[in-house]
């Protein structure tokens, strides 16, 4: 009877704490959704693959347009077909989907952190994660919706497996969630398998944990092998691990923290934490250990992309490669900021921590502006195309010189087919018109048909 009373009281205490922190859940959800919602309000456009998906889902059969993609990433192909089939070319509607997914990911990450870390570090890490500016494409590029969904499934899997007691049913549910997330995007696989194996070993029943681990590795290994074997990008450049040297700058470089001096301070702080953890004779506290753990998470989150030679970046379309490894980046930043909070004058420490969060968040403001400016350029180009002869704009072939690049962001990417956008605009259906963006002014003549450059609000023949 006494034990039951204690359990009931503990449950009530947890419920009261949960209610008290409900406001923080709402804050995080709002912060996670803000970049997408602001982009939608200011006119961030469909980009790059978005136009092709919107056109293909309207004019082509599913197997023709999404068959290859679905064979390698089954849920990604189905997701893209369904989303663009329903929402069409309404950019704001797609951005609302991204806003909801990012909001959910923020709350799940916070709940996971709260379960494992001291509350102060968990709060800071959650705030840092929503503020990090190095994955803007996952807030503003609609094609990334299934990728953020994959992150949501990964976090949900780890959260389910973190509950006590870790039963076979809970662990099986976690593996199923991870499998669903991986089938949407392979970025979840390494981090998810490592996390579930660690939880099974430390919290599982000794009589069954080995079987759980073997089944996890077997199921996820089969899924990963299938995705690799059927990937349309297999054997394409860049070669595996070609861009791994850019990983550090993608997470701690000046484009993320806005200052080379801050980047240098980060390197020193991370180096010191790593040394006191791995070298003998030191007695590291919790914060240095969490910094090292964060580095491990970065590596696991980046591993699937590194193996494919992914060009890690802090801006443009390739910064989506930071989506999973940013979980570790947030942990590194939060642990270092928490160390600052240990200075003698607590007010000064809190002020420094607040400044650090602002420094991390500021580049993201510029990035939203980049996408909005790209939308303005794209709309000017489409309006100017309306003035071309009917057969040119509805049949082609026609080529357009590159639009301005705003930190590697442009609505119509250089050296890329833009037929989908014109097919939707003029209701021609696929595969017409034949229209492309040139790689540069020098290569425009290599394309068939006339070439035009946008000058102000009109197109000039080149």
C-alpha cells in the first residue's frame, strides 16, 4: 500500500511539473515554426525541385514521376507526391507544413533532453536548436518536409525508448518509428541505431537485450542496404567522404556564429573539453562530457551524408545535411553556455548566455531574407516571361541566364530545368515547354533556342 501511494504521488508530481512547463513547450513550438511562417508571410517561393514535383504530380503518372525516388526512399516519394498533389504550387501552404513539422521536432527534442539532462542544460539546448541558422532550407524549402518528418520520427523513437520500464513493446515501437523515419530519409539511421542500441544495453532486460540489439541492427541494416543499393545517386560525384572536411565549419564556422573571434573561442572551448575527457589524469565534470557527446552526435548525424560525399554547407540547398547533426551542435553549444553560467556573478553569466543565444540566432534572420529576395527575383522573371512570344514560353526551347544568388539561394537554380514552373503557369502539361537556366552567360549559347537575361523587369535577348 505504501509503495502504491508513493507511486501515485510521484505521478502527480510529474504531472504538475509537466503542466508548469507546458508554456515552454508552446514557446519552443512557436520558435521552431517562426522561420517558415515569416517566410510564408513575406513571400518565400517554391524552389528548385519544388516546381518539378508540383508539375509532375499534376501532369504525370506516379510511377513515371516518383517511381525511382520511391524505390530508394519509399515514404519520401509518397510524401512528395501527396503533398504537391494536394497543395499544388501554393508556397505558403507548403511552408505551413514545414512550420508544423519543425514545431513538433522542437518539442520532441526538448522532451528528450529533459528526460536525460539537468533542466538548465536541457532548456538551453532546446533554445539553441531552434536558433541554429545552418539548416535554413529545412524551414524554407518545401521539398524538405519528408526530411523533417524523418527527424520527428527519430526523436519520437528515442523518446519512447527512454521511458521506464523499457519493455519489449516499447522497444519494438521505437524500432518501428525509426524504420518509418529512415524510409523517409536516410539521415536518421546512424543516430537512431546508436541511440536505440545504447538504450537497449543500459535499460533493457539482460535476458532479452542482446536479442533486441541484434534485431535492431538487422532490421535497420536491411533497410539501409536497400536504400543504398537502389539510390539513383549511387556512384555519382562527389565521391564518398569528399566533403567531410567542411563538417566543422558547417556547425561552428563564422557563418553560424557570425564572428571569427567567436569561432576561435568555440574551438578553444571544445578542444579543452575534449582534452579533459579523453586524457588521463583529469576529472571532467558533466559539461565537458556533454560537449564530447555532442561531437559524437554530430558525427552520427552526418555519417549517412558523409558516406555519400554530401557537400556540407551553412547556406543554400545543401545545408539540409545539418538537420540531424544539429542535435549534437545544440548540445555542444548548450554545454559551453552552461559553463558560462557558473561564473561568480550569476547576472553576468545569464547576460552572457543570452548574448550567446542572440549571436547564434542572428544569421538566421538574414537567411530568411535571402529566400524572400529569391522569391522577388523569381516573380520578376516569371512576369517577364509572360511578354515572350507564345510559342517560346509554352513550347521552347528557351534558356535564361542565371538569377542573382543570395548566399546560394535562388528560386530557379543555375543549370537546371525550369519547365515545371512554366508548364504550371501556362497550363501546357508535361513535357512542354522545354526551358532551362544556363550555368553562366558563357554557356548560354550551348543550349538550344534563344537565350534571355532578366534586366530589371524585362527580358533582353542574348
